[in-house]
C-alpha cells in the first residue's frame, strides 16, 4: 500500500523504512504477484522460511553386504559413502528462498533404531542484511533388501569355472593355495575399481585338483591367464550350453582348464640332453633352474614327454666333504657306502664347506646348492 507519505506494510499497516521503500519502488511492477516485496521486516521474517526440504527420505541398504542403492545401482559400502548419499538426497530436494542466494549448511546423523536414522540439519544464510539460521530434522527410513549380487551368490550362480589340473601328477597344496590367492587378489582389485559383478562363487576341492567358480567370463579370462603365467602349464577353454534367455539367446558356461607342468619347484629332472640333471627353481611360462653338475643356469621350455623326474630336493641326503682338490673337482663320501669318491665341483660349492646335500642316481652322485 502506498500513500503520499510513503509505503505502508499491507500486513500490519506500519511504515516501511526508507531503504526498503526504495527497493519496493524498483519492484512496483511485482507488487501484485509478490506481496512480500512490500512487507515490513518484522512481518517479512515472521513468515520467512530460508529453506524447504522434505522431512522424510528412504534409503535402500542390502541386508547381506550393506551396499547402498543409489540412482538405480548398488554401491559397495565404504567409509564416507553414507554421508555422500545423504548430502546428495538433501541437495536434490533442497529449495532455498530466492532472497537468500547462497547458503551454508551441515548436518549430524544419529541412529534411532535399525530401521530409522535422524538427520539434524543446520542452514545459514543472509537476507535483508540479517543472518538467518534454521534447523530441520529429517527422518531416514531404512529399507532392507537383498542386492542382485548377493542374490546371485546365495543362489550359487556362476558363469564359468577355472580348473587347476596336471597331466602327470596331482597339483600340490602350495600350487592350489597360490591359485586361490591370485584369484582373490584379482577380484579385490576389480572391487576397488567399483565392479561388483566380479566375484568368486565357490571353490571346490577335488582329488585331481581344484575348481574356482567365477561370476563372469572376463573375470575367468583374467584369473586363468594370471595363474598360467605364474605357475606355468597350458590353458584351454571349452563351452557348455546351459540355457536360453527370453529372447532366444543361448547362455553358455565356460571352463578354463589349466594343466600345470609335470614338474614343480625343487624337482630334479633330466631333460634328455647333455647338460645332466637340472634343479628346478621356477616353473612359469619358461622353466628356470640350475645344472647341478656344473652350476650353470638353465632357462627354456621343456617337453613333458622327454623329461624324466629323478626326485625332489626334499628327499636329498647330506654327506661330508672330504676335500676340494682344485676348482674343478672335489671329494665327498658316497651317501650309501660312505666311501670317498671324486666328483666334478659345481660353481655353487664354495671353499670351506664341510658338508653338502647330495642325490644319487644311476648316472652318479651329484651335489646340490645348500640354500635350496
């Protein structure tokens, strides 16, 4: 309302201060649509609300793994995720009064019970030169569901399996444990990258080896290649038709067969050449070892059909060193007859040694590195 003397508040009839009159004069075209433009400060702030926000939100949490459902996808729980979700929910629904411009706000969270959390929010802003502080209490209702990944896990779902085998022997406990470690490590890295679809659904011990059931074919490829690279052997795949989906697409389950090499670390083998026995110390893609007759290093691929496993280093005996005649020969006691015999001195036998590990074959007696 306006008179010759100035503006009057249409709510209480009081006069409006000069500064507000000048502002209202600029806004005269909006009087009819926005009555607040000409209210006095007391009436304006009596009905003023800095922010509007719903007093209740819903949050979906997996009852098994505690993952949180955000924007149509499940996210693994991590430190700070719950707070991020709350901030996102509030910011999407928060309405700030047009006269306030930017505001500052924060919140504290407390758990009422297993199904309810309470957010105490504090909002601060400046309007008409006055600092405004408002508090809001918001309730979060927790809806417990089972995410699709936990549902798959509980149902034993798997898209393929990695089979650890060996043609000439049974995989050792060390090899099986290492294969599982490699698989778990790759799954953990995938999880850190935010991929929830990759998981190990089951590990099955069998007489002939071990099976690792995995959730996706990409995961199967990654794990099987890593195991074969480290433990050696060959890798092959095969598919089995499982079912068809609603669109008629065929669903296959893939088997990744890893056939470990015939030898293991610590085996003493004869590969059928003139080098003599080799002590194996690595069985990756390329076999590495030591020629125990000379001490020279060996590196190369071997043909399982040509090699002969003499024995494992764990079954070696110890015997006394009688003397070292020169840099090329030495005398030791035969581990069976205890008679002195002269053999070639390999480079890994140092001066001053009193005893050493040995193996006896039909071709003779060989000393072994003492640190093996």
